[in-house]
């Protein structure tokens, strides 16, 4: 079991229910340990994290707190968000290694390259959100009807808005992964996706409307890259997303041959 706990189980292995549960526990512990280490690092450098989070705010605004414990709790929350981003590759690997036995060798060959792209696209979404979406959204929201309000920025609410926006964009940048996986596995085709483009754009608009910000400027800024990602995903799917194995035509009355290996 020690070997199985550290490395992925092969497709040919047959584990009992107890062994599956033991492996799940071990992988949760490894992912949790990675998060704890990253959390300690972020807590150690919490001033740097807070400076990075405060940078999109205009110079005249500084987050304020209203409770005795709020600075401490807010610092812990920001450190936890940073730890999640840092430990994400380890968490994803543990997830992949756990579900690996359920995948055939063909599906495994499809999943591994896509898994390697997940952190890259996640970071790309976070960077886009930090440098493009957040400055525009904050500028619009803080200047909206500002002559009627004494606008202050509460630390807890601002950091939640900051983190949720970046996490949402990081997850939404996984659109190419989903499309490539569906086309490589033969669930759909690039042509079918292209014919239903208008529905995809409608779904993107609804998702952008539900993201943090709730203002038209943020919604439009978030929609543009998602539409571009969808269109780029169609190009990638046409180039690399065809199923690597297609079943030959079976004679009438005979079952369709299974994929090799």
C-alpha cells in the first residue's frame, strides 16, 4: 500500500473498498499538507500578499476594519486564498492519481496533457483578472454615484471580492480543457460546438453576469476573453481534438469493436 499511496494505481490493479478508502485518505492528507505548507508561507509573507491585493485600489482608498478581530481574520483569509493558488498543482495531481485507475490507457493519455494545462490556464485567468478586470471593475464601482455617498472600502468585503473574482476567472479559463476533453473522448465534435455557438455565447453572458462585480463594465470585460477562449478552443479542437481511435464499420448484426488497449 505504501507504493500505491505515493504513486498512481495502474489500470490493471484491483483494490478492495478498504484500500480505495485508504488511498483516498492518504491523498487528502498529502493535498492538505501541501495546503498547510503553502498557508504557512503565505502567512509569513502576509504583508506582501496584502500589498498585492491593495494595489488595484486607487491611491486615496485604503481598506478599513470595524472589529477588534477583523484584521487578524482578514489576514488569515487572504493567506488561505494565496495558499490555495500555490498548492493547486499538488491538489490536482492527487486528484488525477486517485481517479487514474478508472481511466483506460487511451483515456489516461488524453487526461495527462490536459491536466498539465490546468495550472497554466488557471494562472492565465488570475493574471488577466488582476491586471485587466479588477482595475476596470474597481474604477467603475468606486466612481459610480460617488457624489451621493461617503465611499469607504471595508477590508473583509474587498478581499473577498478580490479573491472570488480571480478564482472565478481562473476557473473559467478552463474552457479549452473542457472542450478538448469532450472532443478527444468523442462526446462531441468541433462542428457541433460551432453550430451551437450562439448558445455558448448566451451561457458565457449568463456566467459573466453572475460573477463578482455585477456591473455592466465588468461583465463585458469578462465576456470578451471567454468568447475568445471558446473560439480558440474550437480551433484547437479541430487541430488536436479528434478522437485518436475511431471504430471501424461493423457488419450488420455485430457489435461495434472496442478501442484497443
